[in-house]
């Protein structure tokens, strides 16, 4: 929900700049118009790419395409009333900003995502104000205009900024708290259901599922698959690459099956398996809860290079 709130603010401010350029296009010089298109394209691309990278974490392709598309559109629309050079500047800046924003959203740790969104919004709003000031100065100040009064009175600027970010931060925190509370309630209800399902399925001696994942340099095959709560899984990691690889399932709780003579299993462990180049590793476990989870290679740099996948447990 916080991503949606930030996206709405970014969209409204971007449309204000684009509308201003369209209305005042006859008074805007080519150089100023090119700068405005380049600035808005880069800002929207960065912010949109960041939001897409966080929203589609684990799928860098989709987040990059979305970020580039958003930046492209903003740069194109801003440069359209000016000239072809302004369009080129805006489009290229938007594409570059979208790529960088998507990579930032993908790399940043979950605990810092909300803070990064807030920082990016501060940068976005500040730069948009500068762009509007530049355009207003270029097209001629109207003494009675609100923008003229705001930009020429530091006290009003400070008050408007404080009021805006106070309101935004309040709404941001409220939305996050509501989302977390709903997630907790949903998780508790799912946990109760999953425990009952797990017990019933274990008691019915569910057939073991064989799952072979091939690791290369640097990808998994398959990248997506489905598992069932309570169904034993025989996971086989085949390393066809020239360097070591592993798999870790993020936040997916499972019970590890021990040797047959032991007749028991350890509960709620993180599934992790490692394999050397040209080797095959194997382990057996039982998924304990449903959900959509990421799996990735924990070797430094491999996750960032694309060794990420998705498992759906139902």
C-alpha cells in the first residue's frame, strides 16, 4: 500500500510538470525544455524503477522493463511539446533512470525498503520543485501566482515541505501498520489450517515428490515450480556450472527427513543445499506452510547475477 501511495504522488507531480510544459510550450526555450524532459525522465525512471524493483523483488527483468517504460513515457511526454532533441534527451534519461532504479530496488534489503522509498520521494519532490521554478522563471513570473509566492518566501517553502512530508509519513506509517496487521492475521489463520493439513497428509503417507534443480553459471532450471504442504520432497541440486552453487529457500519453513532408522524429523528449518562444480547433492524435507517463496544462491554475487527463482507452496 505504501508503494501505491508513493506512486500516486509521483504520478500527480509528474502530470503537473508535463501539463505546465504543454501549456507554456511557446514560451519555453529549447534548452530549458530539453533540461526539463531530461530531469523528469530521470526522476520518474529512478523512482518508478525503485518501486517496481521492490514490488517485483526476485524478477529483475519485469522490474527493469517497467522502470524503463515509466521513465520512457515521462521523458517522451515532457519533450513532445518542445522538439525532437528534447524527446531524445527525455527518453534516454528515463530509460537509464528506470534501469538504475530497478537494480536499486532489487538489491536493497527488505528492512530498508520503506526508508529508501521515503528518501527517494524527498529527492523527487525537491527536484520537481526546482524544475517547476526553472520553468516558471523561463516563462515569466506572475506576481499573483501561487508558485511565485511560494518560491520567493522561504518560510512558506519550509512550511509546505514540512506539512507535505508530515502528512505523507503519517499515511505511509498507517498503511504499513494496517498491512502488517492484516498479514499477521492471515498468517495465523493459514498456520492453523496448514498444521491440520500437514498432520493429515503426513498420516496418510503422501507420495514423495522428486524435484531436480539444475544450477549453471548463473541461473536455475526450472526457475519456478510448485510444492504441496505436507508432501515429502526429494530435492536434487545438479551443479552443471564451473563454480560452486547452492540453494536457499527464503522464509520457507520445512521439516527435514532423517535416516529411516531414526524415524523422526526436525521442524521449521530453513532449506539449504550446496553443490560443488559438476557434482549433485540431495536432501529430503517436508514443506510446513503455504505461500510464495524465493530461492536463491547465497554465494556472494550470484543472487545479483540472476540466480533467483520462485516456489509456490499450496
